[in-house]
C-alpha cells in the first residue's frame, strides 16, 4: 500500500514517496550537497514555527530557508518578484534547487519561481497541508493570482519528486484539514465511488485517522493517472479538466469574496454542491446524491452555502474570466454518476444564476 508512486510523464516522470518519505528526502538532500548544488527552501511563517525541527532533521540548514507570510495573498506578483530578486541577489545559478515546504500556496509559488528563474531550475515538493498532499503538489501546475482572477499567471513545471509525510499534518489547524477534505471528497465524486463511500461510512477523518495515509495515496494515484493522460489540459473534452470539479464555482467565490476570505477548500466545498446540483438539473445524476454530498461535506465541517451573500453579477463575471473556459463558453465539470465526471459546455447563464441563488447569492 505504501509503495512509491510514479507519475508517468516520459522524461519528466517523477516519484511520489509515501511511507518513510523522510528517508528518501534525506538521501536526496545528501546527493544534492555532494553534487555541490545550492539549495533553498521556500516556506511560510507558520511552517517555520511549527516544523523547524523537521526541516533540521532531514538535513536542511535554517540559513537556506526563505520564509514568506502565510495564506493565499502570498500567491501574488509581489511575493513572486521578491523571491526571484532574493535568488538573484544570492547569485544562485542554474544548478540550484528549490524545495517547496508548505501548503498549496507555497507549492504553487515555489513551482512558478522554479519554472521561470533562469528559465527553469529543479524543484521538489514537500507538501505539508492535506490539500497539498492530495492535490497541489502533484501534476506540475504552478502559478500565482492576479487581482483580476485566480491562477491567471503560471506554468506547467513538474517537480523532480514529491515527498509525502503524513506526520506533518499533526500541526495543521483543523479548519485547514477540513479544507483538504473537500479535495479528497472531490476525487471520490469524480473518479472513485468506492473512495466516496469509504469516507462516507466512517467517522469524520482527522490527521490521526488510521485510514488517512491510504486515502491520501489513493488520491495521488487518481491524480497521477489523469495527469499522465493529459498533462497540460489540452484534451478537447474530459481529460485533466475533470480535476476541476467544483472549481469554476470555487474560483468565482474566492475572487468575488476577496482572496483569503474563504480557504480554497471551503470554496471548493460550495463548488462541489453546485456541481452536484447542476448534474441533477441536467438530468445526469439522481437527486438523492445532493443530500449525500451535502452530509459528507458538513460532516467534515465544510460550508455548503456562501458564508455571506455575494452578488450573482460579480460571480458570473468572475466565471467568465476563468481560464478553464473555451471559445467564450463557460465550461463545467458535471457528474454522470458518482465516480464518473464529464466536461459540459454551452449552458445557459440562467441555469447557473439560479444555482448561485440557491446557495445564498443575491
Ligand atoms: N497546483 C495545483 O494543482 C493546485 C491544486 C489545488 C489547489 N491549489 C492551490 O493551493 C492553494 C491552497 O493550498 P492550501 O489549502 O494548502 O493553503 P496554504 O498553502 O495557504 O496552507 C494553509 C494554511 O495552513 C498552514 N499550514 C500548512 N501546512 C501546515 C502544517 N503542517 N502545520 C501547520 N500549519 C500548516 C499554512 O501556513 C497556511 O496558513 C490555493 O492557492 C489553490 O489554488 C493548487
């Protein structure tokens, strides 16, 4: 169960290490040092506080750590520019290596810095949040937000390896754990009904749950498989875009509410409800599933409605700007059944507006 996974991407293939991943990490660091390659670790203030012992124990030097403020606002042009300038001032060359030690914010930013500094340097992911372990650290999507929209600037840049150590989750705040559960539930909905039902039939998962490492590994397996088929999301339909289940809605919520108001996973939870309702509206899915998805999200302390009213007009504008749209038409991921998602285009705006109303938009 705990064996290493391979992300099969030809000459950009890489391993995801699970059990005893810190041994593989220590080994990698030792090899890099032997090859006299400069190392830097991008992290945020929370991680440096809660996990500095881990950083030292695997062989990093605290002087190599670049520390940024925590949270979504750090995925910005400003933090990107500051990090690049720092690397340049330190005279880091093309053999230098960047490690991302953090959640999706640090992973996405570090990946984009690595993709663009000196036209690309090697980078490694050490995800520390549940969301980053099951989703953002795998697959090579990197980037930052603009005030105009989420993830509007970025690059596909695959890591050289991903090291997943679930013991790091012990210091993750409960609300952040819940946010990660939204992405876990997403995988069940879009690709694995048995996964959905396993989570549904047990108590709410926590960082201490015995079943958690296997569930995280299963999510990575599903993501690695989808990414290997459609690395840069260019398939005309389905493909990697299926991983965006709930995300067209979620990104609009994050943008309309202001980055940082919703944790990404919280916005995804509301997005999953909307995507499930849309699937029912289109006659693809049995109505009873809406309540099951609703209960599972609520059981993991996730929101199923907007926290406070947002304007439908603003949400619709944010959706139009979403980079997942094709040829001016809104693009959604819907469910044919639990465990089987499809991309859907050409829907009337009125259908979407009614759905927004149903979760408290005005
Ligand atoms: N690249 C992708 O494929 C992809 C996929 C999904 C989401 N994302 C992106 O990921 C981001 C969200 O990631 P996130 O939810 O991890 O947010 P995050 O990186 O902001 O981390 C959440 C919070 O938890 C803290 N934290 C993380 N790990 C911790 C630990 N072990 N102990 C204590 N505190 C810890 C962080 O400091 C932060 O305050 C969004 O920007 C989203 O767009 C990217």
